[in-house]
C-alpha cells in the first residue's frame, strides 16, 4: 500500500482525547507494521503539553500552531489539512461532534473517499479497504469496499477500536505551521454553554430506570416514575424522549447527554443506539426490556426481556411495593 | 430568505424489524413502513419557522424515484411552498458523494440563502450536508440544535459532548445539518395531505441538471456495499423467557442484590 496514513488528534485543556489510541488501532488494522503520523492543531502552552504527550504513542507528530486554531473550528482545521496532507493520504478522525463537522467536507476538498462511523476494518485489497459500518439504527451491519486510490478520510466510531499500550514510540515533533499560511473563517466560534444539571442528578444514582421511545407518550413517563419511586431510583432517558419534550435534557444518557455510572441500568423501550450506550460507564448490570426481539440493546445487555414496558413496568412496581409492604395499586 | 431543505424517505426503524434479504445484498423491503427521515422533518419545521419570522420561501427536494414523492407531498402539507424531485436512472447506486453532487447541481440552478439537511439518514453516515457545502464552497455546521437570525449571518448552536452547546456565528449562504429535538415538528394529518394532492411536483433528471453522468450513480461511487450481515453478538443478553410476574420477580431480585437497594 502506497498511501501514507495520518491521524487527526483531538485534545482539550492540554489533554489528548482517548480517541487518539483508537485511531492508532484503526491504522494498525490497515497496516500492522506501519504507524500513522499524528496531526494536531492548537495554540498556547496547553498545546505544547499535548504535542509532548503524543510522543509516547506516535513516531512522528506534525504540529500546526496558530492563534486562530486555539479552538478547534472544523472550517479552519479543514484548510490546514488540505494544505499539509500529501496526495492519496488516508486520514483517521474520531466520529465525534468534531469529526462529523470536519470529515465529509474535507473528503470533497481532498477528492478522497469518505467512510463514516466505521466499526471495524477487515483489511486492504488492491486499491480498497474493506470495512464495516452499521445502518438502519444499528439493526444491521454493512461490509463496505472503500476505494483509497485517491486517498480516504475514515471516521472511526468512538470505543470501537482498542489497542494495548505499546512501548514508547519516542516520536519526533515536526512543526508544520509555516506551510499553512493565512486562515479565514466564515463560521466563527463565540462560546460554549455548559449543560445544566436539572432537578434530579442522574449521575448520582445507583439504579436508573431509563426510558426510550417505547414509552410511547408523555403521560406514560409516570409509569417509570412510580417504579423509580418504589425503588428509590431515578428515571433517565434516551434521546427520542428528550426530542419529543417528554423529559428534560438533563435526564438524557448518551454522548450528547450525561455520562452515568450506576450499579444497575434498566433500559426500558430503548433500542440501544451506540450514542446512548456511550453514556453508560462503569459496567453496570444492564437489564433491557424491549418488545422488539431484534433490538440492538439485547446484544449488549446482561439480562433481556422481550415484553411491552407499559405492561411490564407496572407489574415490577407492584412486585416491589408488595415486597416492601407498600400499598399495591 | 430562500430556504432549501434536502429530505429523504427511509424505512422507519422505530416501526420495523429490519431483516436482511436472502442474497444478503439488501434489507428485506417488502412490507416495510417508510416515512420521512426523522432529522429531515425537524429541518423542514425549522425552515418553516425561519420563513414565518423573516419571510421568503421554503423548497423541499429529494433525490430518488416516484415512490419518494409521498414524503415531498407530506412536507408540502406541513407548509413548504414547493417541492422538487430529482429522479433519473443514472442516479441509482449513488453514494453520499453522488447524492451531494446531484443536489449541488440543482442548487446552482437556483438561489438559496440557507440550505438545511437532517443530521443523518438511514445509513447513519451524516455526510451529505458537509459534502454539499464543500462542493458549493459554502460554510457548514453540523448537529445544529438552535438557529437565530442576525443580519447577513445566523447565530447557531451545535450539540457537542455532554449536552454542552457550542455557539457560533455563520455567514450566509450556508449549509446546516439539523439535529433532532431542535423544535417540535407540527403534526401532518391525512386531511392536510389531501389538500396538497394536486400540487404539481416537478421532476428534474440528469440532462435538466446538466450533470456529467460520470460523476453520479454507481459508476462514480467510492464506497461500495459488498453485503449486509447481522451484528455478531459477542455475548448477548441472558434472555428471561418466563411469565411476566416471574420475570418481574427476577428483575427485582437483581436490582436488590446488584443495585445496593434495601
């Protein structure tokens, strides 16, 4: 394979994002002996710390520093990458809110292929890479042949690739800032508004009753609330419930919501999109109740029940109340 | 403001159990329930709200075939001013880039200040909006979850990690990919759809769009789907198959022992 490999590394507050080693692992799936060059953009003292810490994992680090790169604005980073990447490069990017912003447009400007949200890489065959993606809400996987003859931008699903920490790469930092030139943005970053905690802090509970689209309507939230109350647990939810305005955003578990670390997580009528699962940490006992036996949640749950939550949850509430000598309604 | 919303008709994953066909090269499409791609519906609602605030027109467009007319008609019933179907045999087999190429050629035949797409469709790639913006050389923002109007620009919020919101200002014309939850899409009933039943929906093909056939369809694809397979469950859940009350009993027991609940 003649394509040179690169990984665009995200960082925040002087700390390299966890995805850096995942991008390394994805590159190893294409070329086990080669190693990608890290590309990192930023500004200020924090940024020097980032470049230094990458030396442990990458043999070569290209740093591009400029005052207007202090905040990772995808429009500016794209201009940088178009100028520094050699033809036919394969660039790995994490499929997070930044990678979603950057990569599709970048692939057009590089005239390269774009493979989005990649779960697995099966290898290289001639001028193509064989990779795996999910479609239809994670219900089926698709095996894709991606033409890399004119290069590719490959967005990697967070958490899908794992690598054991190897010996230190003792990498070299190369300053490529001079190659970049003037940068102009038509989209200008103003500020970040931090999410509110809300009335109930779902990150502080040992048991979460988490409801998804299967709860069907706002009035049915009460069914989950009653169960939570009988157990001394809290009710959290998945994205569709917030989108429908049935619960506050502060109750949402997932990559765009809260990260929770309960001991028991009861997923009720939740299909199990990876964005939701990304918010469940600390390996809780995951119990899934869903009326669709093919719901992806059953692949990751510890215990599964195929049932209608609108019937099952009241039954469970009654069971709890009985056991505790509470009034059974 | 002239607003274009790019929409797509997709199998409704909340209504369907998706099965793979016998050949393994597609999903079983008989008896599937189709609907408008959910994020696209939010995008249309957002376009209507902006139009109602500042004036102008909302056009909805899709790349597809005759079957896709129903989603365009539904968005007309919702309040869009006009709808256009981009259909041609030559578009069949287009990957995300091919779809963006068709949309670009349509956009260049008109004038739009703002172009919206849903954040992603049934293939979950979240790619067409960003590709389209790059082809048009317009600024772009993904995962947009609020829009307010400024003079000659927009103030937007993007959904970033942890429920945080990234606020930016973006120049017009631009392309935005809209995240679900940005608004509450209005209800569309059968009556509304009947009222727009006779509204003509023009169809444009490859020659109307003056497109090079080598840039769209299966011939232009950089990504090719080899086959589909069911995700391999490394472990999978221990399924409780007892009666409802027995299952409830078991779950209660697990919550007590593992959840530290007394």
